[in-house]
C-alpha cells in the first residue's frame, strides 16, 4: 500500500527525466524507453504521421528544405492498411458477451456505459486496436469522477494508457501519466498543461497533480477514490514476451510488419520527390527581366502613386514559365529584321537519372 508520505516521491525521478527531455520522449527506465520505442514504430503508420526519423536515416544528407518539402507532400500510404488490420482485430470481439449476476451492473455495462454504447463496444473499438499497436499499454479502471458521498452510484470506466504514459509498474503500485491538462501558471497566464499522474495500489487510486508555475514542477497528491479491490486495477495488454536486460517487455503480435510498412512509407515519399524533380524535363533559359507594362524589379506604380506587386511576375521582376507555357521570342524589327535570333532561348535538358547524391550514405 502507498503511504501518504511516499506519494509525491513516486513521480520525482520521472519528472526529472521529463524536464530534461524538452518535448522528446524522456529517457527514463530501460523498460520505459524500449516500450515507447516499440509504440512509436507502429504509431507513425497507425496515425499516418510523417516518418521523420526514418527519412533522416535513409537520406542523411538531404537539406532541411528538401525534408520540409517531403513533410508537406507526405501522403500516408500505410495508414489505411493499418486501420483495416485494426477493424479485423476489433471484429474478433463482436459476438462476445459481457455478463454479470448483478442486474443493475449488467445494465450499466451493456446500456449505460459512459462514452460508448457498452463495454463490449469499447473492447472492439478501443482495447483490441490498442493491443495491436502497443502491447506495453495498460487498461486501468477508474471513475469518470470521484463520488461525493458513500451512497452515490459511481461510474467505473476502463481506459487505455499508452506506453509513453505507463511510468512504473511494480508489485506494489502502478504509476500512470493520465493527463496533461492541470491548470498551471505560465508567465501571467493560466495554461492547462500541468501533468496529472495516477498511482494505483490495491486499495486506492491517488492523483498527483501539478500546481503553481509550470516550470517549477510542484505537485500535490490526494486520494482520488478508495476502490478497495484488493488488487491493482491496472492490466497490461500484452503480446509476445521478450526479456531484455532482465526485464519483461511485450512486443505487439504485429510488430514484425513494421519494416515492411517503413519501406512503403520511405519509398513512396522518395517516389514523390523523384516525380517532382524529374517528371518534367529540366528547362534551361536565360534569366530575363519581366516585360509587363510599368514593371520595375517586380513593382508597378498604381493610380494613387503607391507601389503594387506586378501581377505578371508576382513581384519577382523576372519572366517566369510554368512547364505548360511557351517561350515566345520577339519578332525582330527594323534594322534587326534580317539578323538571326539566338535560338533556342529555352531548351530542355534530359534529367540526370543517376542516384541523387543526397541518398547515398555519408
Ligand atoms: Zn513584372
């Protein structure tokens, strides 16, 4: 059982790691770091996030500008197959029944369950997809809000804490980061960004909430509710067990597909870059000043005597061509009539199809 005098001490070393991490995943225990890594490996595909680390590894000498372009153009190709997998995994649970002897409680689980149609639906839509993604995640049982009196009917709910939230799991207690929305002071303003932890033992759920100024990391603790279950209501989702440095870590049953999904993500982003670079032949032409009426270095005087951007050259002061515009030469006149025009003023160069140097390992 957690004693009141110990509660605040539980979060100390994690908060220290958190402060150091500056928006990255904190470097905490081996179990924590490894679980978060496994979770992030799948998360990029499950959520369709831009795989910045993967791209960085595969194209180490690309410029920041090129990386930025990849980010903007990124279309997650691996998200749809992953959500098909989630649907398939979730559908296993349809047809399974949740039953209890207590009629009131049975009605609560099947009809009145908060936020979802029922606990069963929650398993199909949330718990099983979460298990496919993050085997080190936990289900914990908490209340939607603490009861105001002993006779009040409480609403127990199951919630998921993903690996980045699962701080410590020991024989005597479980420590989870359950929210990041406690009111704290940031400068003169209030910001809802404070850390909120739950510590569970076999009788209580404690809440450890950040207070005061955001950068001070001061916490207050109190009992959230007294569950008296005689066990810790926090359960790992589990998958394939792997022992590393003497610690048990779970791998998702689908962890092995990540190298294939990674390859699709990197290759499709690279293919987009190749199309952009070499899909059109490279045009070479002399830089010429914009010849729109009144345009000087991209600016045109308007009727009020103010300067507006030239809407032909968009303020660049230079002639511009899209791949679809023609390059038109002025017909020679007067004395020049018989002289030859330097032709072509515009030429196409077939693109270099050798591997780009930026993709080669450094
Ligand atoms: Zn112009």
